[in-house]
């Protein structure tokens, strides 16, 4: 059916972005905007003003309102603003006054995600204790744990894991999998992979200890089709091709990575230079492919797999010798 040519279309050419966002997501056009003092106080970390404003019922009713405040372009709540700026006392106060911890802005970003992205550990702790989802929102294109692994924030990563953040899969994967993109692009959305890309070994180690899948490729069997195109078939393959230090390879193997999923045995010198393969790491991988694992290592891998990543922390509370608990968490 042909569109009606007489229908009047709004002229959006040259529109100011802030004005357009305000009209789309604010309650009124910019010139008729609501009072933004609550949002501006959250941005400045002005706790006294927040206390004063929220004594009024009119402001209490708007504590979860999404507006474009005077210093920003994205409609969001006062809590999201305070978390982004790292004003922990304001974050705590707003939550105590009924601010929704998991509300999202127009990009799907939660207060938790913004606190992590901007490196505000205190805000992260407050939000987690208040019940915020450690995985952020599925409507966002990233997750808090992915970002923490990418920038190497071990302290933030530890808190997210403590509150049961998913250490394996970034939810963007589910969206891409619909289109059959089961290649390195999907491997790249895994927090374990991104920590290896930036060589953040402490994050890599923490994720594996928390139960991250050492054979991760995507949500299903390891992708054999990717082998033909020369892309990484699994995490061990990717770590070798990224030129990671031997410690990365040893850690993956200790946690149960299958060396037989890597399709190559020996690389010519040109390929090693092009792929930046670490010669010592390659040797460790080749030895693992030739030699069987120790029985003790196989038992540890099997027990951890049976426990599952959700129940791994329970090992600490079992009536077992401390040396055995340490062994289960690879502290030997």
C-alpha cells in the first residue's frame, strides 16, 4: 500500500539532539520541562538538596522519573546519575527513599552498569546490597561483569561474582545467535575472552575460579565450522592466537580445557609471527596434547563440573580439610 503523500511529516532535519530526546522521552518539550532540581542535585552529589527536595511529596513521586537533566543528553533517573558520578552517599539515600535499583535509561543501562563502567566500587557495593541485578539489563549491549573484565577491575569483578553475576555469557550472544553468527564474534562477548584480549590475568583467573567454562565458544557445541575459516574454535585456541603468556594456557588446562579442540599442532614461523603466538605457551599446549592429565586433576575438574558454577562457593563451607578446599579452588 502506498503511503499517503498528504500526511504531514515532522521536519527533523537539523534538530537539536537534546531537544529531540526531551520530546521523545521527557514528559514535556524542553521549554515546558519539569523541574530538574532532583536530577541536577544527583549529578552534583548535593545530598542536602536531595534531602530537602524529597521531603516534598511532589518530588517523592518523581524519584524514578526519567528526564534529561541540565548536564546530560540521555533521559535517566536520579539514581542512575548519582551512580554514574560516583556519589555513593546520594546513591544510598536515593535507594532509601524508594529509587528503583534496576530501572534503565533509553540505552538499557542500569545504575549498576554505570557505576561499574565509571569504576565506582562503593556505588557498586551499595547497589548490590540493595538487590540490584549484577548482570545489568538484557536490553543493554553489554554487562557489568564484561566491562569489569575488559578494564581489569579485579575489585569490582570480585563483588559482582560474590553476588552471583553470570561469569560465562554476555546476553548479547543470545541476540546474535539468532542470526547464526557462531564465530569469533560470539566468542568475543564472553568475559573470559575479553580479559584474555587485554591480558588481565587476575581477572582471567578469578573468572575461571568462579566457574567460567574453559571450553567456551558459544551457547552450544564448539563451532567446527569456524575451523575452516581460521577463526578461534574455543577459548584455548583464542588464548594461543592472542599471544597470551604461558600462565593463561596453564590455567585453562588446569580448569579442564580440552586441548583436542584446538585444530592445529605445529605452526610455521611465519604463522607464529602473524598470530603472535607465545612459543612457551605453544609448547605447554603441545605437551598437554601428548600427555594424559594426572588423576587428581581429573577428579578436581569432575567435581567442579558436578558442583556447577552456582554451587562452587559452597565448597568453602564443607567439612573438609583446608588444604583440600584450597586444592578445589586451585590454590595449590
